[in-house]
């Protein structure tokens, strides 16, 4: 599924399975109660004055649209 739509919103660093996160104290790992790190992939573009050129603006609009459709960062 990673090849088609990307990784889950949160996943375990060790077993690479999706982790359910409801809050800082509400974390459910599929691999049990291991204490491995949780990965949350995100993408951001930073510019000096806060504006984007036309090409980056179109890319970000497409990424926001895809995130709205799938419920995850792509």
C-alpha cells in the first residue's frame, strides 16, 4: 500500500506498521507495548517572505488536495 498512496499517518520505526495516536497518552501500537519511536512523515516548504512561486504553489495545492482526499500527508 505504501507504493500506491504512501505511508500511514503515523507508523512504528521498528515494525513499520500503522500506529493509532489519539493524543499524547493514547497511543496504540500493533506490535504491543514496545517503546520504539513513532514516525510521522510530513512535508513543508519554507521561503523567506512566506510566499511561493507559481510552480511551488501548484505543487502545494495538489498536495493539499491529495491530503484532503486520503486523510494523510502525501
